[in-house]
C-alpha cells in the first residue's frame, strides 16, 4: 500500500486577494463543493492508502488549519517545516521519516492544491506508477496535453517499457515559448509535468545522496531525531541549512539524464488552479457563463453580464451590470477587478504590495 505525502505550501499569489500567506489556496473550497483543495486531495487518495499512511508537510502558520480540516489524520502525520525551503526539502524529509518506519515503502507525492476531474482514472494511473516504482524507477505522472500550454513544464518521453503504458523520461523541459509549446504539443512525445511523483523511498534517498549530499545528510539527521525529545532542537538547527531548491531541479532532472526516471501518461481532468481565469474554466458556470464561487450571503446580483468569475467573500452583496469576461474578488479588506485574460498578472500586484511594505494585504 502506498505512503502518500502531500506538500502543502505556497501562498497562491495569482489567487490573491482570496489566497493569502496566512490562509493559502489549498485551505479554500475551490473544488465546486464544500471540500477544500487539501481535503479533496486526501479524499482522492482513499482508494490507494489509509490515514495512517498519509502525511502532510506544511508550514508552522498552517498547522492548526490543516489539523482542523483533516481531523481523521494522526497528529504525528502532519510534518511541520519551520520555514519554506522549496519542495525538495519537504518531500525528502517525509521520505526519510517514512524510511525509518518502512525502508521498502513506496511513496507518492501529490500537491495539495490541484483539481482532478476523474479521481478513479487518476487512482488507476497512480497504480501504474506504483508498478514502475516497485521496479526501482523514479516515477512521474505526466499529463496528456490538451493544448500548447506555455505555463507548464514538460516531460520529453523516450521508449516504452515493455508493453506500456510506462515510458522512460528523456528530459525535463522548462516552461516553453509559444512556438516551442506548439511543437511539443504536436510531437506526441511530450507530457505536462504536474509534479506528481511515485518511488521507493530507498531509491529516492539514494538518488538524493548522489546529487544533493548536503540535503540528504540534513534530512537524515532530522529524521533520526524524529519523535524523540530532541526533535525540535535538531529540526531548528538543521532545517535552515538545507538548500532551497525544488525536487525537479535537485533530483529528477539529473536522474532522468541517468536513465532512472519513467512516466505514466494520465488523462483525468487535471488542473493546478493557477489563477481565477482557469478556475472559471473548470468550475460549473450558469447559462450565461458566469461562475460564482461559494454560497455567500447576501450573495451576487448579475445583470446582462457574461463570462464573469465572482468570488464573494466579504459578506457584502456583489452586483454587476453590463460587464463581460471579468474577475471580481471581494474580501473584507481588498477588492480585485481585472479582465480574465489578465488573471496571470495578479501576482504582480502581490509583488508590488510586498515592495511597498504592505504585508498585511499579502
């Protein structure tokens, strides 16, 4: 049975002002139901694992909210990172802790803030990845592209393994320019990189030691003290010294060059909920194409308006007339209005607020 690790970090700046550093997007119900993205992730894992084998790695500021939302998860399965060190440190710490419990464990890492349209198909794809992991491969779950997307990284696929569907990964590709993305889309050899990983913990930790010996030594020291009286002392001393780097850069790119990475193509309605425009694309709309997130009171009043994404989150009535293809986000202390096509640019507003020292809004 799979050990599942859910990295739950980041602040979702393109979903500002709804998503904030203190209450990021994975804690919000952006699924079209009352479940938060984090809760939906745990529910999706139910056919593959148990609460006892599910871990969440999150920041100190979010521990209370995570524990409240995941009441069925053992308290010790919420791993707290004292400060953000990017995905490799978080995932490696979980792998090292799991390895002490079960040295031969197969582990999967799945982000807390993704939407999956077909959970059953997703689970079957993960099972295929587990079969590859049991053979000693570092597995990814790749997404079959539906368009020439410039906002995602790509996996360049090599040969099929056996009768398929597993394929070797020849190379990880950065987010491409438009013409390059078009070539990737047409090639039939490229998948979107959704940063979903499955591997045996011993294989991953060995590869981490080969490519990132300092990071490996640090998480090994921390895991050795995990659950002991000195845990917090060791964690506080070692964690700030760990390299701040993503697992893609730290391990997976080099492992692919060494022929140690394979992938399973998946087609299960994946979306990383990157901004309000894409959220409007994946959530149910009314007959005029408007998406209203949540059932706030007194609610939303729209007239002669189409293609809106409206997030009423302040308790005020939000009303609009004669406008089209806008994002309107109303929170108690900030209001955002922008064209849907500019939704990716919201991050620039957050960056400017930080530069101005207005951290209360961030």
